[in-house]
C-alpha cells in the first residue's frame, strides 16, 4: 500500500465523522433546543399517563370543590393571594417536580390542621405519612375526598421518588388541584371549629 492510497483511505473513513462534528458545532443551538423534545419522546408514555392523571385529579377536585363550597356559608381565609397562586403556576414552568412537591406540602399542612382540630393528631412533629394515614383512615372526609387526597399523594410520591419527570402542564394541573383540595380541607376545619365554638 502506497502513501497516496493510505491517505485516501484515512480521509474516506474520517469524512462522515468530520462532517457530523462540523454540523454539530454549527447547529449546536438548534440541537440543544431539540434535546428536551427528544427526552420527552424517550419517556413519552409515562409522562403522558402522569399528565392525564394530573388532569383527572384537577377535574375531580373542581367537582368536589363545587360540592363542598355550594353548601358552605363559610368564607375561606386563604393564606395565598391570587398573585401567589399565579407565581406558583409560573414557577411550575421552571421546576415542575419541585412545584408538585411544594403543592403537596400545602395539602399536608391542611391535613395536619384538620387532624389537630379534631384531636386526631396532637404531635406537631408528626411526619407527613403518619398525618396522611391518620386522616385517610378516619371518617373526617367523604370517600370522594379521600380518593382525591390519595390520588394527589400517589402522584406526589411518583415525582418525589423520580419515577416520572412531570411536564409543565401536569405540574400546573397538580398545583391547581392541590389548591382546591386545600380549600376543601380548610372549609372542613373551619366548620369543625365553628361547631366546637358554638357547643361551648
């Protein structure tokens, strides 16, 4: 094999890798914009299923919220303003998993306040799982409300244990559903507090 044939073979074998490398450098910005979509295609069915479940949780929470608020003359003193709720939804764009976990923290707080009001939970250092189990196993909530709380808890666990990477839409649906559940739990807590106050 002479030198000319050797150089020809080397150029022939390196031509495609060099072209690919050149295109990668030239179009790196466009490729980096496509990466999130490629990741979504890779885990598409799991994300799509999670998104549908989050949307269903939102629909169930809206129905339950309507039923709860319809018969209630109590006005909810919401700890979050409308601006804060909007900030949560915008925050879900930056960190969907974090917003889901934070939204569950609000539900957990409302469950704790309900359990404390009824005397079911007395230890302020009770862990999330224990509070959740105590409320769900009691008769404080209707079966629909229990199912919805369990659904939100399971969705949160899947995100917390990195079994799914939620989409922005799924995180926003989850946050809205969690806010409605918090409102429902606060109404229940206020009703029990007013009953207790009137009986004294």
